[in-house]
């Protein structure tokens, strides 16, 4: 039976979307991966672009609210920012919880190239985390 993973962030626009993309990739069909936010901000176009650079297509992802998944019995809940961890509702589940506070690339400032570099740096952090998670937990 496939494991069910929820990746939770504040707005479900960048970090959780990137993590969902990589977890699906590294799970190789062994897990159903969902992402959501405590709010919804839409999928950030720069997140789509930076993932495309690494061969992962998240252009069809949607920005979902955590309340949409209240009835799903998750095996794992991964929060990817402190704000989501603090506001994460308690699920009636025995899900194993994980947390990592990744920088928010949507808050990046500077020239377009500097912003892209910040997105790439966060992408790499999340990619490494997801590869390790899949290797250890799936």
C-alpha cells in the first residue's frame, strides 16, 4: 500500500510545491504526495520555472488549503516552514511528523538573476531533503 504524504507550508505556492514535485520524483510510485497551505496563494511561476530547470514539471499543480485534506489518513506530514508548523491543525491521524524550516524564495529581493539564484538555492535544499526523506522513510 502506498504511503500518503502531506507537505504543508504557509501559502502552498513555493516550498511545498517544490517538495511535492521532488517527493513524487523520489518516491517512484511508492507514495501519494499532496501539498497544501494554511492559506492559498497560487503556484508561484518562479517555482514552476526553477523546477523545470531541474527536469521536474509542477506546472499542473494547484494551490490547496489544508482543510481540503481533513479526511485523508496521512502516514507523514512534513511542514516546510515554521509558520505552517505553528498553525498546522491537528489531524485525527497517527501521521509521523517532520519539520524543516526552508527559506521562503518568494520573499527574495534583488535583480531578476539574484532572485533566480535564491530560488535555485532553496530548490537545492529541498531537493536534498526530499531525496533523504524518500531514502529513509519510503
